[in-house]
C-alpha cells in the first residue's frame, strides 16, 4: 500500500494539479520501479485554501511543482527482517548476547574434544592401534611374556581350562632359512659328537702304547673352542635379526597361521551363534568336510597376513619412499583388500569371540574399515 501526501498551504490549485497529473506520474514510475502496484493507492490532500478563484486561473497550475513522496510500508523479505530483529534484540541486551556467545563457544570446544577423542580411539586407518603382536612383526620374534598383555578372551576361566589355550603363548622357535631352534640344537649336539677327538687305546698290535693326559686335554680344548666358534657362526647366520624383509614376512605369516588359524582357535574360541534360517537350512545339508592341515584361508588369517604386509609397505613409504608410486599403489590395494575382508568378517562374525580376538590382537578399529582410506 502506498500513501500519496500532498500538502497545500498557499494555493488550492496544487491539489487539482496533483489529481490531474497523478495517472501520468504513475505511468512514469512504472518504468523505473520493478514493482507492481497491486495495493491500494490513497491520495490525501489538505485543501486548506481551496477557493473558486483559484479554480478559474489556469496559469497558476504550472507555477509551483508538486512534490509527491512515496513511502514503502511493507517488505518483500520477511525472513531477513525477522533475523535482523532477533540479532538487534541480542545486541540490545548485552547479558543475553554474552550468554549466547558462551553457549556457542562451549559447544564448539566440546565438539573439538569429542573429535580428538574419536580420532585417538580409532587410531591410524593404515596401522590401527599398535599392539605387542603387531610390533613384533619388525623382528619376527614374539614379545617376552612380561611385555605381553593377554586379551579379554584369555582372562576367562573357561578359555584357560580348555586344552588349546596354550596356543595363545607363542614359543620363540623360529629361525631363518626354514630352521627351528629345536632342529638347530639337535644338529649342534650331533656335530659335537662327530667331531670329538678319539684317543687311541692299547691294542694287540701295540700293547705298550700309553696315553698322554696333557695332549688329550689340549686336543679337547681345541675341539671345544672350534665348536663354540662354529655354533656362534650358525646362530648369526640363522638369526632373524640378520634376515631379510622377505624372510621376516614369511616367519610372520607362519606365526599368524598358528595364532588365528581355526585349526587351533576352534578349540577355545566360540563362533558366532547361528541364526534360525541357517539352522533350518543346515538340517537338509550335509556336514562340512573336516579340515586337513592348518587353516590358511579363513578371513581372520588373511586379514592378519595383509596387516603384516601393510606394515612393511607403510614403513618403506614413510621412511623416504613417498616418491615410489608403485609402492604407494600396492599399499592402497592391500588396504582396500583388507577393508573388504573386514566388512565381510563384520557381517559374519560380529560380536563373536573370533572377531574380538582378531581386532584386539591386531589393533584394528573402525577407521580401518569405515569410510574412505587414503594414502597421503
């Protein structure tokens, strides 16, 4: 709605001039204003000095121009005007404004704290949370019993009472070149007996021959010294500290198979409870074939093997290998392959002892299978 005000104080013909020229003025304003005059137009004229003589003098019509100010009393953006009023009310009340600001700052700070806690709990999407078992991949030797913290499954009395519980404790029996410490010990003992000097006894042909104690002691001392040198050389050759990365990975794969293979874990870890549909379906299906040999194809074993390989590639990538595009691509492929297996394992074994044992031992969190994995 527009209001048209015309105040007439001196000459009453100004009101008549405004009435006569008003339609032409509206047509002129329509090309300047992008608004449609759909409202009601009210014309107010204060005819204070309107007389008959003024109506009879047409020369006075063009003497004084008429000023017609338009006043806009509505807004085309009611939402913005409401927001401005609210903001204006805040500024008008300093106490309310400070309270709102404090609430906002507290909310932002709390979000930052929760985001940091969530990131620390999830760990690195590539490495996860470091554990003693995963850190032992660098040397391919199990940690000492004092450093190992047992899993939650190991603390249960039922698990400790089962015959397969001792498989949790790894025996440091692995050496390089596919040799175990037991085999090395037996071989060293056998070689000591084979190389031991033989002292001659009086025979029928030489009945007067006698033994020299000093010479025998000297020969025994030389034999012992040479045997110790040979044993030290064998330990250095077969030590995993001098092994290559390929040999350590092979040993780690054997450790993972013994740790997560179902030929061992089925003795003390319970699988996920079967659903009603699977129980009904299993009635008509034959029993699965018994496993022959160690388990190398289950999901937890494959995830453990991929974790060991990912750790090797991640160390190479972080220690000066960021320009190695082939290594970066292989690392990304292994990460996504492990992510797929983890999602499959989550659907099949979520909440079971197998799932908890695998995630706690390998330090895998939601960051390793949720969202997009990036290698930067």
